[in-house]
C-alpha cells in the first residue's frame, strides 16, 4: 500500500516519456534509491506490475541502483556511511555521533529505455 | 530500435509540489497547519482537546482514520469544528484528501490527525507547517531507535502519559539521547492528556512558531 502511489507516479512518468518520444513501449525504467528513502524496491516492483497492466509499460523491467546512507558527525563534521544499528563516528578518538544527511534519501527515475518494435 | 532517455525526476516531486502549493495558500490565509503523527492509542485526540482551548484563534481539525468517526464526534462534542477522512485501509493521508475536504477556513490553526502509523505519514508531506509527534511513556523508550524517520522530521515532540512514568520502565535519558541523534532542535515537552499538564508550554511554543503571537 505504501509503495503504490510511488509506483503509480513512476508509471505516469514513463508513459509520458514514451508518448513524447513516440515509442511503442518502455523496456526498462532505471531508479536511484537511497537506503533511507523509505521505500522497498521489491514491493515497488509488485505495485508497478499491477499498475502497469494493459499499458505500454506492461512488461517493463524496473532496475535500481542503491545509494548508501551517510551521516555527518556532530563533533568533527566527518561524513560517513551509516553502519547498521550505529550512529557512532568512525574517526578514532572522536566519540561523536552522526546526524542524518540527505545522502541516502534519493528516490528518482534516472533513465528510461524506450523501444519502437511496432507492437503498438 | 531502442532509445535511452535521461529523466532525473524525483518520484515524490508531484506530491511535494502539491503540498508546497497548499502550504503557501494556507500561509496566505493566515492558517498555521499542524500535522500530528503517532501510533494508535497514544492519545492524539485527547492531546488536541487539551491544546486547542489554549490557542488564541479558532481551530479546525481533520481526523484521519482507517474507519469510524469516533474522534470527529469527540471534537464536535467539545465545540471544535472537525471533519473525518476514512481511508478504508490506506496507511497515510495525501494532500488532495486534505484540500478536497477542508471547508473555507482562514486565520487560525488547522490540525490534521494523521493515520496512527509511524512509517508512511512521516514520508508524505501534506502541506503542513510543522509535524507534531505524540509518543508516550508506555511504549518503551527505544522508539527513536526503531522509527527514526518520524523523529528526524519532527518539529515538536509531546511525550504523553507522563503521569504513568512511576509505573513503567521508561528511560527518559535513553529516549532523549535517541531523539537528539536524529534531531538536534525539536523540543521534547512532557504532557499528560488526562490532567492537562504541560499543554500551556506546548501551546506557547506553537503560537510562537506560527508567528501569530505578535499579531
């Protein structure tokens, strides 16, 4: 349920671009998702399949590249990749704690692969 | 023939645009919008019943629930205008649901009691000026560690049911440290919906943030 509005928006973007470019269908939609974007890729795929039935994206493959979440230390300012279950700054002797940053919250459509195979 | 088309479009842009437009309209109409988040049973409605009479301008409440109009009836019984949204299963509210149900309302405070859930309501902007979190001492002090996003996005945190503190194993220091790791600024105020404790300070904070204090 949580992923459905996002899947519907991805479909809308892809259909708009397919139409703009006179394509018969989209073969691939490539997403960028940060590890803290709050959406599950597998769930998104399921929702997308359901939303795309009967459209030019019915058999489109959803692919993804992930961005690891970065924190910024509240003492020394170092940015570092968040480890599971920990906010601790990795710099030796620092003892600071990482505050969330926007790196890892990305959620966008990077590119779409369109095809003209006469199927339309 | 196959063509690759670069897009670089944020999936949530459309929702954020709608939320931003609604937020600007409300600001223009003198309305300060508070989006209330927490799990079922935290006492969100009771906190509102304590808070609203302390504010110097009229309030309007939109109650979001999966089903029922129980909270809306409570508001109206207290003389507070309110409408109900039933999502019939959906886990969060989105901006168009708010804009389509809000009647003409100017110069005051709009409260939306979001669906009782710590995940999706934290993700979706609905045009609010602030997010108000209402965790309680009966849930355990590990919530900032388990549900970080809601705490990261919070502007004000009311720690409710503080009267039960002597009877539960709630570690306020552990809770506060977890909140501060995610959010350096949001005040954590201790309140009790049952007795009304702490709501004057909460109302003053909201008033100051709304800019209405100096009207």
